[in-house]
């Protein structure tokens, strides 16, 4: 914009000078013609028409008005200059938009690259080992040992040996009372030992204790 204004400011004095010279020459010519008309050196062959003088005077006045307008006129802005300035501004705007677009693209690519590097730096997830199905071991239910098929009555001492007095279940007859020493059995209950207040039996391979009254 400054270059256009400077160029116009250089052209304007020359234009004013040419216009001034042209108006001066026109004024001098009109003055010479006017003097010749007013004071002819020789008898004129033909008298100028009054209309011609009026036309010359009008042209002189118009020229003087144009010169005054040129002197007081502000520096005009030509359409060509405006077009040049507009074209330059549009090109600058295009370059700025392109640079901004390039920067945003670079920033986006940089962000994506950083994310990829972070993902690559992470340790790979450890795959869980496939679960091996183990055969289910059925826990054997404990064999329920039935209660003793007898009732302990007490302990008797005969000949220095201790005997366990038992009565078969389901009977009240004293004839069913038995004396058991260690190693003897009643049913599948084998007497192991007679202790203080307890008698130990083996039943189906398991040890059972029975309270002795």
C-alpha cells in the first residue's frame, strides 16, 4: 500500500506541471489573440466573431478551474491501485492460512506419533495360561458308624482282671449281660482296652470310645 502511494505521489507533480504549462500556454495564446483584436497592427482582414471570444473566455475559465481543482485535490486512489492492494492482501491471507494449516497438521502428526510411542513402550500384556481342568476328586463321605449294639453297665474285677459288663440293646433280661475282656467282641465291636471312665472299641477299623458309668 505504501509503495502504491509513493508511486502516485511521484506521478502527481509531473501531472500538475504539465497541466500548468498547458494552461499557461493557452492563456498566453488567448492574450495574444485578444491584443491582436483590440490593437491590430494592420487592418484586419476579418473581424473575429463575438462568439469565438466568448468560447475562448469560457475555455480559459474552465482551464483555471481545473488547475485550481488539481492544486487543492487530495491524492486520489486509483482503482488499479486498490486492485493491487486487494490482491496482495488476499495472497498474504492465503499464505497465513496455509501456514496455520501446516502448523496444525504438524501438531496433529506430532501428537499421534507421541501416542504411538507411548503405546509401543508399554509392556505387552501377559496372556493368562489356559486353565487346566482338573478332575474333581470326590471326597468320600465318612462312613457313619452306628451306635453300639449294647449298653455298658460298668466294670467288674475278677481274679485281678478287669471286665466290661455290657447288656445287649433291646433287652432288659439279666441273662443277656456279658462280661468282655480286652480282645473280645460283641457284634462287630471289638474291645481294645478298659480305661478310667471309658472303654475303647474298634469298629470297622475305626476307634470308638464308650463312656463307662
